[in-house]
C-alpha cells in the first residue's frame, strides 16, 4: 500500500459561479483527481450501480427506460413534486455517493495522488467538509450563500484546528471564500 501526504480540497457554490473553471485549472496545473458528486449520483443509479434496485423499488418499474437505465427526468419530476419522495431518494443516494467518494479518495491515496478535489453542491450540508483539508465556496456574492453554509463556514473559521495550507496561492480571495483546517 503506497501512502502519500495527499490534500483533499472541497469545492462548492452556486450555478455559474466558476467551479468548472477552477476544476479544469486544478486538473491541468496540479494534476488533481476530481470527483464531482453530481456525476457520482448518476453512476450509483446506473444498472450496475449500488442504488439502482432501491431507486427502482421506490419509484416503480415505469422509471426504467428501454436501455435499462433509470429515467432521471421522470424521477426528478416526482421528487420536485413530493418532499417525501425527495427525502426518500436522498436517503438512498446520498450515503452511496459519500461512500463512493471516500472509496475514490482512498484509492487515490494508495496510488500516490497528491491532490483530490471533491466538488459537491451539498458539500457542507452532507458534511463532506469533515474529510476535506480545505473548503472553497464559490458564488456570485454573499447573498447566494445559504444561512446553513454561512454558519458552517463560520464554525470552521472559528475552529482552533484551522491553519493556512499551500492552497492560498492557488485560490486568491477574489475567486471564492476558502476555509483552512
């Protein structure tokens, strides 16, 4: 088992905030391994994915398309109309996404990767920041940050465990709000 001093960077923020640009930069400049939670959510719902059977059981076989994949549009139409169904789907998908991300992080650590970036819209809500060395929130301004995000970021800043890391030069203040452990 190969071990290295790997850094894990969490990135979150609103739509159109520039996260994709930052991810591309980190891949190109620092050879970062990028994990996007939204894409992982799609993977775990694929026919061979860990959530496929439970999602089909929740929504019924009518959500299965001819190619055996789940009709995500049909699922989203249901969950946007029913808080109970959204919560039920979240209870299936979110733990699987978290586990997939943790498995990928461990595989990259064993492979000697020096930087893993986890991008997730719900990074703070799902407490992915617990396994990140640093979290950066990107947005078009403070008004777009939820009160929950503000609270979690304030708690992290207040923590006596925070110290600056080598990422400060990569993420100047004008690119986003970064917190350091």
